[in-house]
C-alpha cells in the first residue's frame, strides 16, 4: 500500500516472463491502483536496465460527476474500419529514418 495524491493505493509490480519472445512494451512496470475505486492512479515503465522510461500520474480523481453513461458509448464512425492488433506478431522496424518514412508515406 502507498498513497497517491492523498488516496490509498495498492502497488502492483509486473515484469514479462523471460522466456517470452516478441514485442515487449516494457521490461517492468509498477501500477498504483486506487483502493476504493480500483482506478489506476500512477504508472511507471522501466527498460531492461531498470531505468524509468515513462511515468504517468492522475491527480484530482473525481468519479460519478453527473456525466451520463451514454456519453461513453463508442460508436464506429461511418466509413471507418475497426482492426484488432495482434501484439505478438507486431515487430518494430530494424532501421528507420526520416527519408524512409517519407518514402513509405509518399511524401
């Protein structure tokens, strides 16, 4: 347990299984989850050297502020296509530079 912005939170630490291959978003992560609402309040992501590469923290959390649930219903816009991304098959390019990106985009 730790406190984030005056709220008691559970601290969870995660790391990927060493034997797993493929795309890894991070080599370690800490997540603080609000004890009352179960909303994540803080994230920290670490690289393979244990260095912090990203952090995000939510302040002044307010819940049930009177916004109707219908405001949060996702509707696919006309003409749009929904795709599911398989992160296991996602691979970062080995080498990329501005000229290659411009060529791919037709610029």
